[in-house]
């Protein structure tokens, strides 16, 4: 996992996670 992820990518991952019901 690349810990140097950009803010935009992080937000996008959150949206994807929500689709799978994996909200953090």
C-alpha cells in the first residue's frame, strides 16, 4: 500500500469503500 496517496485519491477510495459498505 502506498502511504503517499494523494488527498484526491484518498477521497476516491472512500467513495469506493462506501459502495461496498466498508465506511471507515
